[in-house]
């Protein structure tokens, strides 16, 4: 497909033709032949590279806020073929904030170079990176062809953990009166209650010492906490993603105490390790933040509500 530069080529041919008509010496036909055939030959030499060019998109799945990261478009081309020029355009959309950015870059030697599009990592969110156009041009830029576009890729900009200005006393907040219930399936438990033997109870649960004193069979029934959940409710993020940074910090503090918990935003995200925290943040940042889902706070061991970067107890 011709480019705007092809019009300049036609003007050059016309000028050479006029010179040929007005100048009767040997130089006129020679110049006309050079103007016509040399650009065509150079373009034909670039065609094999233009049609055989292959592209590959490289992007890390997660990066941290403020880091210098880029979306890299790499080229695969035989070094035996003459090079061609490549022009690529990309659209980067932050699904969390809704911001969009378009970039356009050009390289002159795809056999040895790659195009690097800088990622906007100033705000947290999931970045949807989509190549809009890959265009190959010959050495003189007279012709262009479109190449097949690679699949879009996602990259999540994660917050850097940061404590709130007024950090809560986590140990004191977690000391709540337990609500106990029989443990499903039995087994060992630090909490238990004593009751009379019922048909079907396991022999292993019988308290033999106490049964000998009471002249009746007494069993230990294992109990577990019913209000054992810890909720981290993200209500408002605040300026500069402050709430996300505090959420990441608070989740890390609970994991260091080996306490599993649940992050509540648009839905409930169970978290038991650092990898699950990252997965929860990646899912949370894939869409604009909405109102937290409804939940029953009465059965929770502790509820931390994050509002504008501050932690409040429910």
C-alpha cells in the first residue's frame, strides 16, 4: 500500500521527466532512469523482510507502583535479509482508574532493536495493553503493509505496603470473646466442653478419670470458634492510593501472625498467604472500586475498616 512519501516519489519522477524534455544532453535520461528505478529496487529489497517479520510482546504480570517498567515489542527477522522500518501504536488502559494512554514509536532496524513503551505506574490498577497497529515500511518509506497483531496483555500495578499514620494495636484488637460451637468431625481442640455420653460418641472422647469419679460416662466435646473470621473492608481508597497501601500493609501484618483473613471490596477475597494477597489485589484492581459487599459483622472476630488510608475498628 503506498504511503504519503510515494507522492513525493511521483513528484520527483515528474520533475526528472520535465528535465529530460528540457535538457537534451546525456544527463537527462540517466537522471530519469535513476529516479524511477533506484527507489523501486530498494523497496523490492525490503519486501522479504516486511512479509517475514514476526513480533513478540513481553510484559511482566505484576509490577510495583512507581517502578520504571515498559511494554516491549520484540522483532524476529533473519539477519540475512535487508532491514525494514517498523511503526507500532499501543493503547494502555488502567481498568481501575479508567485512564487511557496511546503511544506511537518507530524503529529503523528491527533485526537488532525493540520498541519499549513506558508503562504509567504512577497509580495502582490493572493495565490492559493492546497493540493497535504494527506497520512495516520499506527503507525509503514508499510502501507499507500491516502485520498481524499480538494478543493483548495485562499487567497489574500493585501498591507498596505502608502503615497508616495511626497504626492500630492489632494484638489488642484481636482479643475478643470467642463464640464456640462443636467442631465438625471432632478431633483435637484446645477448647472443649464436658457432657454426658451419648450413643455413637467415640470411645476416644471419654474422660475416663472424671467418669470414674462421677460414676457415669463423661466425654470431651471439641469446640471451635464460630466468630473466627477477620475482615479487612476497603471502603474508600483516598488520595494517591493510600488505602490500597494500608490494605497491603495490614494484610502482611496479619499473615506474619499466621492469621488468615478476608478482604472485602466488590466481593469477598479469602487470604491465607502472600500469593493469595497478590491474587486478591489483581482481581480487585481489574475494575473501578465499588461499595463493599454486605456481610455479617456480628460473627467476625475483628473487622478493620479502611477509609481514606486510615484503619478504623468496626
